[in-house]
C-alpha cells in the first residue's frame, strides 16, 4: 500500500531528509546505521502519525523497533536491549523511511478502511486476531482507549 506522505503523517516525519538521518546516525551510533540498513531487511514497516515501527534484521534474527518523532527529538524502543537510547536497528528504520517510505503501511488509511466494514466482518477479524495472538484479548475488553505505544503485538507465548 503506498502512502501519501502529506496525509495524517506528522510534518517532521514527512519532511525528514536523508542528510538529517545521516547526521543523527553519526551522533548516535557512530555512523554504523547506514551500513546496517544496507545489509539488513526491514519487515512489515508501518507509519502512524509521528511513529514508525517494523521488524529490522534478517530471516534468522530480527528486532521489533519503534521510532517516534516530536519536533527535532527522536526517541526509540528496540528489543535488542543494547542499553543505548538509540540503536542501529532504530537508525536503520529511519533510513528505511527516508529511502523507501512508499513501502510503509499507512496505519491511518487501514483504520479508515476498517471503519467502513460490516460488524460481522469485524467480528471475523477480531476472532482471527485473538486466535493467533491470545495475549491481546485484554485490549478488546478495556474501557479506556489504549495508547498505540502500549500495544505489544508480539506473542508472549
């Protein structure tokens, strides 16, 4: 699904440039992010407003990565647990965004499409999700709207 970078995507993310990511790469991971991006793969990339997420790595080992941009501040979360505030996986995700934004699924567009579905079709989708990811069941029972960052789609089992 191609995206319209001007739709609901945050301005600072839509306007992010390769040179800005390269500078960020140099500052945070000593310039190792580009080489890693070029040798790794970015699986299932998603964009939602000011957030990017994907699995980054190879077929044998990949990490769940999320990057969020607020103004000029970039924060990340990665399952690599290397202890740094920013790792090469997060920087690789940023390179994927500036080089291959059209490959990112626009979650806003998906949510709009879901909003048009019949209740019976939605029930089928929820049933399939819960059968494959039962640890997500609590999200469907919450009375408060969950924050996107609090949802971990990785199975705990």
